[in-house]
C-alpha cells in the first residue's frame, strides 16, 4: 500500500440524507470527498472515484461535499452553485460529471449549456443557482470541512479515517480493499 498518513477524525457533520450519495446506502464503507471543481488534483480525484465506483461500487457509498477555494479558482463557487441547482432537479451527479469533465476549464456559458443538455427547467436552474440559501449551504459545507481538518483539496475520509493520499484509483482502491478486509475478518 502507498505510503500515506491516515488519521482517525470524526466528521464535523456526519453523513445524512442531505448529502449527495452515490452507491448502495447499506454499503459497508462510505467515502466522503471534499473537493473543488477547478482544482487539478480534484479532477484526478474525480477520475479515481469514478473508476473506484466501477471496481468497488457494490461495497462503497460515495459522498461529495463542496470545498471551493474561491481565492484560487474563480469558477469553483459558480460550479458548485450550478451542481446544487441541478441537484434540486435530481441531476447532481450528471452536472458534477460534466463540470469535472471540463477539467477545470469552464465558464458560465458552459454551465448553462450543460444544464440545457441535462434537460433542466432553465428558469428554475437560474433561480436556484443564484439562491443565497444554496450559497450558504455550500459555504457551510466548506466551514464544516475546515472544522474537521480539511485544509486542501481533495480530502477523502473513509468512514471516520482521513486519508492523506494521492487522488489515484490505485491509492484509494488499496485503502478500500484494506478496510474491507478488516470488516470481513
């Protein structure tokens, strides 16, 4: 297994039905990711998590939480707002994939085009992506992440263990396999 630091850390806010969940709700493991849509390492993390869901998706629940680094990435918050607006219409993961698929190079026109491609009600999308309550929710996710010890992106938690690893499928898969082996024994 890759050399990495693993800390037992209790998430400031436990996983709830309010989170963006992907995978079986009764999976033995939950991976929580804090990320920014324009962060290069987060883009690699997105690709790694997508592959992880292909290889371990029946035993893993993935949770995504926004941690926009606005001072470095000017489109991080607009991207998060667009993803949350899409979530209001049941299309969070689809918008999430489109934003990360742009590999950090997107603008407001792209967000609008992707919403149209997803068949979203555009009046509602525009209203929601400009809603102060949605922005407040994203800022709260970021603050809760910081209180839990997130100080950069991406940051992963496997159950209550913070993983400081390279965001690659190889590294994440090794930890998931290790944790699953201990659960089964």
